[in-house]
């Protein structure tokens, strides 16, 4: 019997990298999209990751003589709202081995509370029911669900259900509800469900970036690009000694592939994992960026300029996240995932991410200028 995989959110930063990492281990992969899928575009993006990571060799044994093309031929797509048992069979999935629910509705608008909660709770429950995976249902959660929002609360968040979060916006609230509803099903029905709580995800460390994100630390880099162009300094009002959980997306995908392999081998798979390390303090991150750029472009302290205040206003949730004092328990992850596959961000890798993104943004601006001149 073939092993089949279902993935939501495969067009995003995490989902694309994850799908590329899991693809060699499955016979058929079904991607579920929020709207009508562009299957060829999704395959191209996955192919970019495979190429950038040198994954042709990694997946050649599984793909056989077809190589990279054979891997991508395994990928098909359907709209999420069109998923039915008949649609699954029509896509060639008579049975599903694993589901990776990466997609989510991201909204901080309180007026969209009802629709955000409906999307982020109803979708995973429906997926679990319709797909009924034989091996495991992996639900990708978020650091915002689990982390206490007060800098004064320096507690350790366990690899277990959370009962004292700061549900500060519809996204956090809906993800928290989804965790508890899925955990309730797991406890009462024996459904093979695991919650994966991610740190803030930044670009790959082991290969070239193939796509951008529009949130989190990517907005910080975009602001830094403006600061560098103006030869100014960006001041962040974040706690210098706190270390928010971070993860390089390629290392995150490697951790997920290791967990997928455990599920395939019928090894023990836990209900909760925290994916993202906390070794790099905000002060160390700022020092690493300044050293890499050869000038002070980033400092920590109260907003002093209009640029500082604009960033703090637009990215209030991200700045608050950087100042959180909580820590994640990694005991189960450390026992289940090889050390080489665990996400880890250090000063050097963080600086490479920031400077690499700045170079990409500068190249993009240069290309636009050249196009404007040519026109």
C-alpha cells in the first residue's frame, strides 16, 4: 500500500520547506490550498527548495530513475473547501498516512474574531475526521499560543497543554482553542495527534533563501534596510537579556522530517513538541547584526525617532514577543529528534539571515531602478 501525505499551507514559508523535506518519504502528496490551487506554481516553489538544498541526491533513492522530476510528479493539489472522501479518492489517496496542518488564518483584527476562530479550529478538526491518518496528525501551532506575554513571567512552558496563556488577539485565541480541541479528541478517542509549537521562523541557514515572508523578523529586516539606506539607527524597545525562541526554516523542516520518520516506524511520538531554541538573546542578536554590517544599525532601548515609533506601532506583537521571559521545555524533543536536526539559531546564523535578506532587498531595489531607467 502506498504512503500518502496531506499538507495544508504548503505555499508558505514553512509549508514549502516542510513539503520538500517530507516529499521523498511519501508516494503521493496532496496539498490543500485556501483557494483554487495553482499546482504547477506549488511544484515550482517546492522544486526551488529542492534545488537550493541540493535535495536531488537526498531524494534520489526514493524517486528512482525519475530523480527530481519524479519527486515533483508526486505532488497534486485541491482546494481546502472541496475536500471530501470522494475528492481524496479522486486524487489517488485511498488512505492517508500523515497529515501536516501548517496553514492558518492570521488576523489580529478583533472584529474578525469569529471567522478567525472558525477557520483555525474547524479546519484541523475536519481534516482529522476526513483524512483519518494511519500514522499521525501533526498540527503546527504557534509560539504566541504558549508563551506568557509578560516579561516578568519567567516560567518554563511545558510540552503539555497550556492553561495560562495571554490570548491577546484572535489568532492566538483561535490557535489555543484548536490545541485544546485536538488534545481533547486525542485523549478521548486515541487519535494520533501531535501539536508542534514553533518559534519565530527565519530564513534557512543551510541553503540559499528561495522565498520571503511578510511577518515577524522579516519586517524587522525590511525596516533595517531603510535604516541602512539612510545611515541611521533603529532602536527596538525589547528586553536585552531575553531570548525569544527562533528557528531556521530548513532546520525546522529537518526536525519535522525526523518526527515524520518516527511516526512511520511506529516509534513513540509525543503529543507536544517545542521547535525553536532560545540561546540567542536580543542583545546578542543586535551585536551580531552590527558586527556583520560593520556599523551600529540596531540598538535596544526606548523608541527615539519616527522610524522607531513606526516600527513599534506596526509590529507591536513582535516587539512584545521579543521581550517575553518564558522558556520552552525541550526534553521530549531532545529525546526524539537527533541533535543535528534540531532547530538552533546562534549569532553567526542570525547575522547570515539578516545580511542575506538585506542583500536580497538591495538587489531587488537595484533591479527595479534599472527597469525604470530602461522604460
